[in-house]
C-alpha cells in the first residue's frame, strides 16, 4: 500500500515537473517576442527615426548592462519572499506594463511631431526603469528554473528551450520589420503597432508561469526526479542580509569563475559591437547582406544547440567552454584577413562561412555558460550567486564596450583592426581562470 502511494506520488511529481518545463519553454518563446520588440535593432531603428544621436543609441545599449549591478539586491529581496512566482510577478509585470507609457507617447507624437526629442528621452527612461525591474527579478527566475530542471537533463532542456526561442526570434523579427516598414502611418506608428503586440506577448509569457510548480525560498522543498531516485532539499535557516551577500565569495571556485566571466565579458565586448560597423563602413557591404549574414548566424546557433547540449551532458560544461572559447577567441583575427586580395575576391563566401561558424560556436558558449553557473552555484545561495554573476558580467561588458568605443574612435575606423587583434588576445587570456574552475558532476 505504501509502495503504491509512493509510486503514484512520484508519477504525479514527474507530470508536474514536465508541465512546468513545457510552460517555461512557451514563456521563453513569448518573452523573446517582447524582448526583440523592446530592445535590439527594432528599438534602435525607432530611435533613429525619431532623430536620436549616436550617443543616445549608445545609451540604449549600455543601460541594460549597467542595471545588472542591481541583481544581487534582487536576489536578497527574492530570498526573503515566500514564492518565486509571486516575486516574479511583482517585478516583471510592472517592467512590461511600463511600455504602455511609450505607446501613449507614440499616439501623441502623431498629432505633434515636435515631441520627437522628448519621445527619445522618454524611451531611454523607460529602458532604464524596465530593465531595472527585470534585473531585480532575473536571479530569482533563474534560481526557480534551476530548481525545476533535473541536473542530468540541463544540457538537453536548455538547448531545446533556446532553439524554440531562436525560432521565435527568426520568425518574429522579419514580421515585425515588415509591419514597421510598410505601415501606412509611417515607421514610428508602425513601431507602435508592433510594440502593442510585444506588450501582449510579454503579459502572456507571465501567464504561462501560472502552470509552473512554485518554489518557496524560505523552505527549499522542491522535489526533483533524478534518474530513479528523488532528491529533497530545504534551506535549514535564513542567513542575515550581510551573510547572504558575501556567502558566495567564501568559495574560491566561485571567485575564480567570476574572474573568468568578468574578463570574458570585457574582452568580447571590446570588439563585437564593431563587427557590423566594419562590414558596413570598411568593407562596403550593403545593410541587407549584413542583416542576412546575422540571420544565418542565428540559424546556425539554433541548429547547433542540440549538438552542444548532448556534448555538455556527456563531457561537462567546462571542456565545452574551453573548446568553444578558443574558437571564439580567434574570430576577431578573421577580420584581419579581409584585407588580403584573395579573400576580397571571394568576400561573400568568406563572410558567409565566417558567420555560420560564429553562430554555431556561440551556441556552445551560451549553453555552457548557463549550465556551469547552475552546476557550481551553492544550493542555498542560488539566487544570490546568479545575481552576482549577472552583475559582474554587466559591469565587464559595459567597460569593454566603452573601452572599445574610445579605442575605435581614436582609430577613426581605419585602425579598428587593432581593436580586433587586442580583443582576440584578451579573450585568450580570459580563458586562463576557467582552467581552475571545478564543475560539480551532479
């Protein structure tokens, strides 16, 4: 009788976890629609149509990085809540509803075009506020999902989830661009239509979280099926504010990982923002082809996720990050070859192969980085550690983008290849701390 009850309970647990993961995948897809519309190329194009300056476009890129410094605060607040789900609603719901203010501003702009400059400032303020609220909730969300995904399935699940999100991105971006370009009221009004769709998608993604098993940070009693056994854990006690924040820094392994992540973020962002600019200005590649190459890169990223996911489950995430990291580290040097006459004669083929390689390899970096964080994070300080990682990455990336911009400006884009070479060398140096990171095998 007892065994029958236990089997029924285990079966019910499997179903609830499976339902949670499906809901999370749909949530990720809808969130992709929202993030693509409220950020990236669509929002940049919207600001350019309003007459934004290059500095304001730069602010659009740097603000989301800077506010990641608030993630540790968000982790501390979420750990004192009684529900991962409820805390997420209190942070992500207002973060997405804020964009209704911009929608109202676009409506007023149709009757008074003199408001364009004010609309640029309003957009930047909303980007800052929205990303601030999202930063406060990100660590809690990642901790919630980490508690639900069985360790042995992390590689496969996150790869599938990323594939679904990438497919959504590949479909939603062209459709959104078509609507904006062909809207009879103009590109600004067209973006307003697309923005309304994005807000609805963002709210729908939060509704999907209703179908996920909730986790109480106060009593970590999530039950996860691992092979043929059930693992139970709970937090024995709640540390005070100071101890919760410094706890991850007591582990040397975590400190080494943070050093790697900060250096990698700086080295990558030193050059990456200038790749498309180099194609447009130095290689005279038409913007249509630049967009196509980037789309093909995203497609290669999507196709390789399943491959990298299986390899990470088999060999671990650190070997994956080292292998793919070396490949990614030398990619800036590929741009140095574009000055060779033989390459220039076959430039289109060269750029095509390069972007396919870049997209496929970055899939391993994205997947491995996500999984190794979950593997090495201390169980009782999941949210805090994820928040600190994001804050460190945001700071390193912001500094890298700033330094790259200064160096590129002094180079006047003729000597920008020197920035690419420096970035490649720093990427290789950034991989050294990863050699000393120990990944938990469980």
